[in-house]
């Protein structure tokens, strides 16, 4: 579903499944595990995400809030046009 790489204190997650339903739960769990382990700077590569629903957006917002509270943040990159329309 995703690949995790580390560049210094930044975790880079490449997501390859929709951010909805079951896949959203799995992605949220992985993100929470990284945050729980003290990684508070995340880059989420959404190039492989073709669909995101409101619960997926909510998961990204929640992750951002948790990371910000710990002094970090979440950055989205390589967002596909279809997914970008969800944010517009």
C-alpha cells in the first residue's frame, strides 16, 4: 500500500492505494505509528492515490494536527489532478 523512507528526521510515505474505506484505515494506522514513534515531520507522496473521500481528507487533517502539536507538520506532494479537485 505504501513505502516509507527516511531522510534525516523526515519520513516520506509513498501512498499507492485509494484513501477511502479500508485503505484509509491502514494508511492512518501507519501514519499514527510514525507519529507515536516521534517522527513529526511527514511528507506524503500522493502520486499513486487515485481516489480520496472525506474520511481520507479527515485523516490527513488529523495527522497534520498531531504533527503540528509535536512541532512538525505534514506536507503533501505529487498530488494527482483528480485528488487535487477534492481539495479545491
